[in-house]
C-alpha cells in the first residue's frame, strides 16, 4: 500500500504573536516542524511526504527538509489551511492509495496513532484522530434576555451530552478518491477547518480513531509552555554536556562508478563500490555521530542487505543519523574528516564538500573540516584501488 503524508505548515501562526512562524519555533531545542515531519520520515508505512509551507519558506526550506531520507517534496501553500492541503495534494504521487494529513503544529503524534489512522482509512475510506471531551459541553450565543447582542458576553443555550462529543485532532487519513472528492467541495466554495469536515459534506462517513492527550496543537503562548514540557518529558535530555564519536569507512574503487565524496561528485575514472552511493566521508561521519550517542553503526540502521538503501544518498543517511542524535537530546557541535585517496586530489572540492555536509547536518560550514591525504603509494589505497575516510564528531547536549 502506497501511503502519502501531507504536512500542513502553510500558516504563519499569528495567534502565537511571534515574528517567526510558529512551526519554526523550537521545543527543547528542536523546531516544531522538524519534530512533526520526523514522525512521518521515521514511520515505516509512509512512502512519501509533501510539506506545504508559506511561499517564502518553500523557496528556501530548512535543511532538515532538504536532506530527509524519505522522498520529500516542499510546496507553497495557500491562504487557508484547505488551500495548502489542496496544493500539497496536487503533488501526491498518482499511485497513492491513502493520504494522511497532519498539522505541523502537532509535534507529538505517535507512530501507533498514525498507523491506526491509516488502517481505519484503508477499511472505511476516511478517519480522524479525536479524543472524547472530558468536560461538560455548553452551546452558547451572544444574546441575553432582551434578545440583543451583549458585547462579548455569552449565554448558555443548551448543555450537550459529552458522551457524544469528540475533539478533532490530526492525523486524518483518506482513501485517495475520498480526499479528492472532499477537496473538490472546497474548490466549489465549501469552507471547513479540517478535511474530515469536507469529507462529511461530500457524503462520506468518517471513522473516529481514539487520539492522544499529548497530541496537542501549539497555537498560543500557553501551548508553547505545555509543549516544551512534553518535549522534555518524552525525550529526556542527558546530563552530560558533550560526547565524541569516531567513524571510519573504506571502499574499493572500480571503473564505471561515480566518485562521490562529501556529497560532491568528483571527476574520476573510478568510483567507490557500495550498496548506497558509497560516499566514504558521509559514511564515516554517520558512524561518528551514531557512535557518539551509543547507537551502533551505519550497518545496523542502514544494512546493505536491505533493498531500500540500494543507491541511497549518503547525505540522507547522515541527516537521518543527525535526527536520531537529536531524538536523544544531542546536536552536532562540529565534525572533522580526513579523506585518504591517492588520486584525484580533492583540494578543489573541499569547500563544496563542507557546504554539502553542513547543509545535511543543519550546521554552519565553519563547523565542518575536510582534509585530504594520500598513502604515499603504499597498500591498496596507495595503488589507487581504494578510498578511505576517518571522522570525528563532537556532539553537545541540548539541555
């Protein structure tokens, strides 16, 4: 089953009152948008991700959206939420069976909630996460005994049975044809605050999937305070101020393969042989980052026995390792790499490598060092039969 995920992040979050769009604000040191996107990047059932951003951000998206392991596209959103979702839907792969929609402002949805929403949509056509009301619910209006509006005063019209009241969340999931019909209603003038309401108006029944109390939507400054507390509780930050890790990689050089080093293709008669793109620099850095946090090595997480990593971009694998480190409360301080290659010389490509690596890791190029060495004609590297790299990564706690 091909499942597409749409992240609705086209708004500015004006109710939060900040100069920066709320999806770029950080919780426990990590942007809200990055947290929300990571839910789907890490989810095994998600085939692709489309993120709808304000037009200026879509033109220059944050690094973590440019280096995701999974297929990820960024589109410019619209004025309303339903406009942003409609723009993203146009970019969905035509083979998609199910489309999941999630608010970027809900950074704590769990993998289990996403899975249950997908399963319900596959069975019934449409589903949404929602939680039952815990409070007594009152329907009100603004008119008093005299029947005229009384400023902002409100009066109870009736008390509703809370047993029948659910508070809608995201993710919401739909069969492709159901969402297409729902968005068609929006294009014909229908207004709604979520896609489930549009699906209802198009005549579809929407199944409730029990949501999660921690799956809050960050809308107000008070929400930011609560969300930051959740972020710190669900991802305990380590007590140490920093950690160091080392990495090493070596690949045989063979004719007919591109030579990719630090994300840059270097003209060469031979390239590194490997299951992915065989970038020794990125592989060594990935091992260094994983090692610093005690998460094993690249072979554990991206084994060459798994066909999904065949031909994979090593920049993407490295970015994934960076996200894994962030999940454990660490961010990249700096990395230092030594490339051992007899020929060609890499000096003319070092600055581009530093920029490429820095973008994938979400750090400034000044925190990336790349050096080239030879083996002075000795052993397989010296004979031009192999390329190797050593890396050191320093990570620092986000606490």
